[in-house]
C-alpha cells in the first residue's frame, strides 16, 4: 500500500513536470496527422493484460535513439502507473509472448507474475532488450533478483542510477 501511494505521488509530480513536453509532442503529432498515443500489450500482476501508453514516435530497440528520446516516448506510461498497472520501479514489463517463453525457460516463472512491472528496472538499466530469446533468461533472473531484494532504498538507487544514465550516458 505504501509503495502504491508513493507511485501515485511520484507519477503525478512527473506528469506535471513533463506536461509542457507532452503538450508540444501532442501538438506536433496532431499537426503531422498522426495518432498521438500508441499502445503496446504487456502483462501486469496476476497475468492481467494491459496496454502501455507511449507517444506515437518512431522507436528503435537498438541504440539508434538516445536514452532521453526513449524516456520521452514513454512519458504517457506514467498514466499506467496512476491506474495501478505499473510501478515507477519494478521488474521489467513483459509481453504475453515473452511471459509464455519464460514459462519454459525459467523455473521461478510464477514470481514474475506477482508484481506489477516498473517503468524503471534493473534489467532495463543494465541488460540489453528482451527482443532476443537468449536475453530473456537474463531478464527473468535480474527481475527475480530485484523482487527478492526489493526495498525502498533499492528503488531509490534504481531511480538515481536511471537519472544519472539519462543525464550522463552509460
């Protein structure tokens, strides 16, 4: 319950702080006659399906775009946090296909379905994208390690590391 309240407060602050960026990007996309918000299907606590909101800007999973660009694209996902489908910090989000693959690869699969995914996570910070099946096991192990060792201090460290990497690069 305490983490949920903190998630709502941090999300609200971030939404307020990023509202100028959201307004400018929304106007740009509307002028470009593009859909403003995209949705991608992920799983949250209890294997429930939800749509993660992102800006409808081109997104490459490789390092073609900067981390700042990728963070800007995901600003609308703060609404997923407010709705209770995500946390600010948590295990990385997994698509239904990735979760199905994890069942066969990862013995502790069920622990991954007991927590909401985070906008920020250790696996997103330190591992490559899960698009390749050989990386999925590493992501599952990293997510499980986070779940077993989670604490408010650990979440603060992940937030601080994310900000440092965003500002300074890796």
